[in-house]
């Protein structure tokens, strides 16, 4: 974490006050809240790059039927473009006042991405147990993001998998509903706007919290996901009873 973000005063204190007050900071380009939050994330070591933004209920990109509206980088070179350099992020934020930003995972940090209800339950359990939990964000599309240290590059390359494999059917029984964003992936970093009315990605626990080892969170998150997946299946079964012929 950079020295300019290491103290308990200034921006870090402002973030803590916002979070403790249970309200989101202003995120308009004019009042500096958006830029301050982006710089705070970069100061905590999260590499950033510009992303698309909502255009009404659609995406700002030119792609017809964009499958991830306002959730993807604007450049194909986002991995090499991602940076924590303050001056560059200030330029992007001021020249692209509507843009969301992504943070590239697998460099400094990974993200454990879970369904919102499961994430809230797991977060409560982790904090009650005294487990060190790092930054956590909520997305109004129904996901919760737990920011952790990256797994790094293992000695045996066969032990590594890219993020997209985590959601394949063969892994869902082991980690139902959980996506592990690591090398080659990204997530939106708060503050970000999603298509629709007042839908955002926002911090629950800000980037002033140190990044934990992902393995300290994984078991609790996996159990919460499995429990909520089971409850959803039970509810679906009650609503749509199986008929035997």
C-alpha cells in the first residue's frame, strides 16, 4: 500500500466515515467523490483501467446486444493498460467523466465473487469469528465481491487455472455460485454505475482494509453458496412440484 494512503487521516478517514455512516459518497464527476474513491483503490494497490458505462439501459460501447453492458473494459489492451499511477488515473477520470473502471485481477489481488445473499451471510459469520476480511463490494445486479491477495504464480503451472474455468459445469458442485477472478480476469471497482435506475457497484468495506489470503475466506464463502443454492432448489421444488408419470 502506498505511503500516501497509509495513514488513518485524510482520504482513508473520509472513506471510513462514509462506510460507518452507512451511506455512499457522492460519485458525480464534479464534487471529486468519484475520483477520490478511484485514487483510494489505486493507492491500495488495485490496478485500474477505464471501462464502459451505462447509456440508459444499454452499454456505451458500439457492440449491438453487448452481453456485459457497462461491465467491460473499453480497450483490448486493458491488462497492460491497468495501472495504479495517480496521474494517469486522474487524467482518465477527468477526461472520461462517465466511465466506469475495472480492476485487473491476478496481479496484486484476486476477487471471490458470490451471490449477494450468500455473501452477506458469509461476511457476518467471518466478522463474528474475528477473521480478517479485506475490501468488500456489493453490486446491485446481485453479487458480492471479496477482494483478497492474489494466489500468485504457482511453481507448477498445472496448478493454475484462468478465471473463466471457475464457472464451468464441472466446478459448480464444488463451488456452487462462486467465481474466483484471478489471472486474466477483472471486476468493476467502486464507484461504478450499472444499466437501470440507481444501480451501482459500491463499497461495503473500503480499500483501507488489508487484502487477506483468499484461503481464509474460501471455506465460509463456499458453504454459504452451497446453503443458499440448496434453499433456492427447495423453493423451486415447492413452486414446481415434480410429477411422476
